[in-house]
């Protein structure tokens, strides 16, 4: 919302969710047309080994890079401890269906975090000054915003894994599941984005929790819940990364020993990346435009266009052509903009409004007039 402009950001979010819904169904249709049951085998049958290799790289990079955890107290220690105690054991599962209950817990915690963000837009939002361009329709970084949204919605890399875990997998049943799932996802994303932006407007950072002050106990609890959701989500991403390695180098079958070794190596390297990277915004942007955009926009559309025997005027083919072109633009332009205009990162730093005298986020009884005056004086001193 901060990069695209609030009104345009809302429109883009709904558009990306629609494209996600369409492309997820398109992938399964492509699998049915080609007689394949994995994303890699679909691309391999459609575009041969070069396409298979490109997809394998993208499928490996997206879930591999998704792991940087952003915890504040003893960050490095907590990352290593949580990885060893939780991430590794959960990632050793062979059946993705066993992660269903874990994903449910993550969803419940996400709803709890959303409640915290919604509460703070009421209690905190009025006390933070709004930026001058807060309500413009569009901003120049809209392409980067699409990259971030693509990152948030992509689940194509484990699409066939989930489809295969259904008791009676059919395209119709899959379509119904996807419609409901994407509708719930875009609703949660919209509430998060709207409440976060209404609270902080132009001060909104790539990691929303960076905007809240350290003395806010309720938000600190939200940070803890967020850390748990990352821990519970990561095994699914590790599952995909491991499957890519298994398909490329081991013909799809891993012995118990290799299964354990490869899992340990993936998690170890990903943890090392997490210890080094603490700026979430640039990770979202680059991963979104370089990995998520091709996996959502380009590859599903290209596969369907080549496999389908429907006439060129068919609605699915027209939409696929549009998605393919837009995906290429988002990938190229988004990468250039992310590199030339990277997001500022203030990891671990208190925002200026947290230093106002007598301002406690756990006790917002300070009058709006008094706080605004304090913030104005502080703002002037900062810019001077």
C-alpha cells in the first residue's frame, strides 16, 4: 500500500489474488492435459529439459529464500534454537498431508495477529502524524508492490503436492478449494494491509512490526505469534525445496539417509542466510519479481497456451496471454526498480514517534493535542 498508493494498492491486491486463483486452476488443467502430476513434469513435457531446469531453479529459490525470521530479543540465538528444536523435526516429514494440522495452527495465530493490528489502528493510529502523500491514488513503485503481493500469494510450487493429497482429486474439486482459499487469503491480506497503512501511512515499513514501539506489550506478543507462524510454515517450504533436489538429482526417490541429510543441509544453509539478512522488504521484492512472478504469471500461462487445443479466442487463452505479458513486465521492471530504489531498512530501530515524552503504547491516555505537539517539536529537531 505504501509503495503503490493506497487506492491503487487495494485494486492491485484484488487483481493479484484473481490471477493467483486463475493460474492455480490453470496449472491443474495443464497437468490433466499433459498427463502429469507434478509442476516439474508438466514443464518438462511442455518445454523439455531447459524449461524443466529453469523451473527447478525458481522452485528451489522461492521457498529457500522465504525463511529469514525477524525476531528481536536475542535474534541469532532464537533463530538457531527454533530451527534446531522445531523447524528441523517438522521438516523431516515425508508426507505433506501430515502438516495440515500444523498449518491450521499457523492460520489461527495469523488471525490472532490480525486482531492485534486491528486493535492498534484504533488505539495508536490517531496519535501518529499522517504523511503528506498518504492518500494519493498511485505511486511510482507500484510494480514493486505487485512483486511483494506476488510473493505473498504464491503457492504454485506446492500446488501439485496439495492436489495429490486430496482424497478424490478432480479439477472441479480443486477449483472450489482454490476459490475459497484465495478469498480467505485476500480478505486477511486486505485487512492487514489496510489497518497497517491506516496506522502508519508513509512511515509503513517492509516488516510492519518494525513500526511498533518496543514498549508495546500487546504487539510484542504479536511478534512472538508471528515467529511461531514462520516456524510452522517453513516445513512446507522445505518440503518443496527437498522435492526439487530429489527430482533433479535422485530421480524423485530419496532413501531415509539421503532424506535426512538433504533436509539438514537445506535448513542449515537457510538458517545461515537468516542470520545474515535482517531486512525483510528487499527479500520480499526481489523474491517476488524474480521467482514469484514467473511461477504465477508466466510459466502456467505458457504451459496452458502450448498444451490447450481451445481456439485462440477462448477466454482461458486470452487471459493466459495477458498474464504472460504482464508477468514479463513485472519481472523486468520490478527487478530494475528494486535494485535502483531499494527499501530503507531500520531493523531494530525505534521510530521517531516512540520517543515522545510520556508516550506509552500500553497507555494511550495522552491527549491527541499534547502528543501532536510533542511529535511536531521532535520532527523539527530531527530534520534540523
